[in-house]
C-alpha cells in the first residue's frame, strides 16, 4: 500500500519561501480596501447610524403605547395639591393656603394654627 502513495510535495506552498511570502503580500494588498471598509462600517458610530430607523420605530411604538395608556388612566382630581405636600412637611394648612392664594393669614389664624400643633 505504501508503494501506491502519491507525492503531493510539489503542491506545498512553503517550499519556495520567497514565492509564498509574495503571494501572502499580494493577497493582503488586494484584501486591504475591503477590510478597511468593513472596519469603518463596524465602528460604534456607524453601527448607531445603521440602527437609526429601528430605534425610531421602537421610540414611535413606545410613544403610541404610552399615549394610549395615559388616555385610559383616570387621574383622581384633588382639591388642593399643596395640602398633601404641606401636610407631609408639617406646615399648617393656614400657611399653605395663604401661600397658594397669595394671601397673608391673619394673626388669629396663625395663632390658632400653631396652637393646635403643640
């Protein structure tokens, strides 16, 4: 069986080292423009530009869904939004109403409000 072996050594590209290196250099030179354009296309900025349309579509869907949800949700109306904030901060309601209505509370109103807090 060994006598029937085919000699493939003539196909070995590394036998002539100079010719082999020249072939590698010519392949690299021919592939350089294509590799450079691929490298430029794969930059982070280029990838963001390529994703511009899908990102705009996703943002549009998010806006439409948010608008639909906001239109369906019923927001309970409060009589005075500052009452809750003033109460949480410990400010008497007389002062909060005075600030909201741009009216200075009277001395008796202030006295009653602060006397009740003690």
